[in-house]
C-alpha cells in the first residue's frame, strides 16, 4: 500500500517491531479496529441510500455517524500505519548521510513529530471537555466523543515515534566495546 | 507566517518526515513565532475538516471498494475480456494491459491497487508468452496512471473537495484524457511489439467473445453503477462508493468464487491504514489552510504569477514542472492537498477553468507514481517482477514520454477535459 517499506532493523537505527511482539499485536488490533470503523461507515452510508430509495425520509443523524466515525478512522488508521512505517516520506536525502548523521536527523524529526502530537494532546485537554458540552444536531451526541479521537490517536502515534527516537539517541552514542 | 510554515515544512520533508506531520510541524513552528496563531487551531481544524464534509468520506470508501474488487476475481474477468477484444494484434497482451487498466481504473480509482491487482496476473502471463520481463513490468506500471484519471478517482475527489467543485464534473472530465493516455501508450507498444516480434493471441470466435462478455458483466457493472449513479444524480459520490463496496462484496463473488470472507478483516485494515495516512494529511491541512488565509499568501502567489507567468499556458507549464517534480516523492493526493489551496486562486484569476486545472494537476501528479525515486507503482511492479529499479528505467521511458505528450495536449487544449462535462451539463 502507500508509504515507505517497514522500518529496516539495519538502517537508520530503527527497529522492525517497536515494543516487540506485544507491540505488534497491539497495533495489528488497532488496524483491525480501524477496519471495523470503516465497515461501520460503509454500512451507515449504504443504509442511508437504501432508506431513501424505499421512500423513507431517513433516520435522524445517519449522515452524522459516518462523518464522526471518519475522525476515529483517521486517528486509529494513522497510528496503525505509523507502527508499520507506512506514512509516505522522502527518505532519499536522509539515506545519503553517514549513519551517525542519520541518527541525528532522526532525533530531530522524531522529536519534532512527538512535539506536534504532544501539542495535540495538550490542546485537547481544553478542547475535549468544551466539546463535551455541545451536542450534535442529529444524534444529540456530545461532541467530546468525536474530539477525543485526537488525543487517543496522538498517544498511539507517539509510542512508535518515541521508540524510534530512543533508538536514534542510542545510535548517537554507540557503546564502546 | 505562511513563509515560516512553508520553510519549516520543506526542511522537514527533506529530512524524511512524513508529509502530514511535516505540515503540522510547520504550523507549530509558525505558532511559536507568531503568537496570533494559537496551536489549539490545529486540533480544532483537524476535527472540523474531517467531520464537516460528507463528500470527503468518498475517499476511504473508494479505497475500500478498490481493495475489495481487487481480490474478488474482478481483475481476471477484465483481463479475459480485454484479451478477446484486443489480444489478436501483434503484442496483444500489451494492448490487453492498456485496456484492462482503463477498465479497472473505472473500478478502483487507485493506481497502486491497479498494479497489484492486474500485475500479479499479467506480468507472469506476458513473460510466459515470450514478452521481455522488463517491458511487461514497465507497461503494467505505467498504464496504472490511468486509474486516478479515469473516474472514479480518489485524487479527483480530494481535488473537488479542496477546490469546492463538483465531483461529477471532474469525474466526467477524466474520460477523454484517460482515453488519450490509453491511445498514447498504444503508440510505443505498436513500435516495440513489431520490432521484437511479440506474439498475438488467437482471434476469438463469436461464442468465445460472448462468453468473455458475459463473464465480465458482473465486474463491468461496478463502474456502470458508480458513474451511472453519480452522473444521473441517483447517488452522491460518497453513496456511490458505499454502494460499490456492497456490490463488489455480494455480486462478483457469486460469479467468480475467488473471494474469501476470512480475508475481509485484512482488506478492511489495509484500507483503514491507507485512509489514516491520507486522512492525517487532510486533517493537518486544516490549520495550514487557516495560516494561508490569514496571511493572504495565495493572493500574493496569484500576484506573483501575474507578473512571472502572465499567460495561462505559461502558468500551466510551471504547474506541470512543479507537480512532476513533487510527484517523484509525494503521492498525488498529498500534492493536491498541499498545493491546491496555494495555486488555485491564481489559476482561476488568469482564466483557467478549475475543472481543467484539476485534471492537469491529477495527471501531472499521477505521473509521479511511475517515476523514481518513490513512484509507488514502480515499487509494486518491482516487487511483483523481482526486477531492480535500474532495469526498469529504460523500458519505462517511452511510456512516460507518451504520458507527457498527452499531459501537454490536455494542458493546452482545455476542451480535452471540458468537452464531456459540458455535454453532460456539469460545466457551462
């Protein structure tokens, strides 16, 4: 599918499987969960079409459900893709550098990426409780449940990035034998 | 503000950060320098962009529809049909390769799905019949660019959503360019097939032709339902995508018996991860768009275009060069998401029709699918054939050349895009 191949253990100081077998299982489960969300979206949209064609005015909020589920799909799917290294990136120039410089670049890029997702979590601490006070027009759903996808997904995205960061830092100071 | 964001964005892209995250880091950097940009805008716009529009849901649903169709025996039925239609000419399987990509592009909307679904059958089959492996791989990889051009197309949905244009119009605008690219690819195929004396497939008898047609009907109905439904106004594009998923799950498996339900969780998870990759960028484009609007950057770009490239065709040449360059390391959806908000106001200001502009953007960025260093289709083709990249570069050249010629034709003759949507009444 899209993106760079899974991280290679021999290159760029990044392991193939962050957090070992448990991590692999967890992120596979997250991928399946995201798949279930996508299935639910498909069913919601399809049911809407069917209802319209059998003359039903439509169920309240059925158009809202797939839109809100999409936010969860993106955050969970992006986390599962992050674990597998599937987010498209330009590795061509980074790979030209020496192993140590590559490790340094990784420290900078993973560090900045983690800062971004920490910001998303930090701002969500204000945003989610506020959104919880509002309800959606159709379903009457407190919007906090939608906004909560951002911090939850951000934590799941940060974990593999933090693992990569730790590996890169270790690669910066190779142990003397 | 926009400059700070873009400079940091480009630096992080060059350092190997995924594009969506680089965009977010750029926004964060701009927020550090300019306090007026509160970082809370990032998650607010993120959720807003993803949940406000019913239309953008078409992207994950078309990804799913393509992945389901790719594993359900649809690919084989289409290859069989194309074989009886064009296999009898010299180098017949190469024409089959072109035609089935056009038809399959009408189902999947994703070039990568096209290469993996069709390439796994066609490349070994061509090699067995005496075609050179590098030629077979190169033509399979390059014909896949038709998938995002022939409707339905995930990239076109993303463009229509960004540009606030009708999806039906841009979908309809893809038919003629898709056909032209198919014809363009047939030219080098004709020359190479004669020079290397590639084989022909036996000419079909009428009963064989009818059987192939009947077998392909459940597959061919997928594009008919999607596009018929959208063009006739029965479904919105998002609904059409959901209907296509349900149809591809229920009908073709009855006929082809290749689909296994236990594969379904894997197909859903694959589609969900790809949706996550694209969706993360869509969401993070939100705050980027806010910065662009706030700093009036697109208007400055439009002014710059007015002096630097005062005529529409000069501007399109600039866009094509930019997109083909970006396309060598970004996917078409990513390029469109990042550049359309910056460039579209300028394009419209010098009189380029947004549908025409969109199709030029789609073709130019799709070209990047086949060019190194990170052409995604190229990687899939390499994986299927086992050939290294350097072995494929020369055989790819004539096909890349054909795409470029058609791209220039489409850029300079707007009617190649606008004729069909105009006839259908989507464009005045």
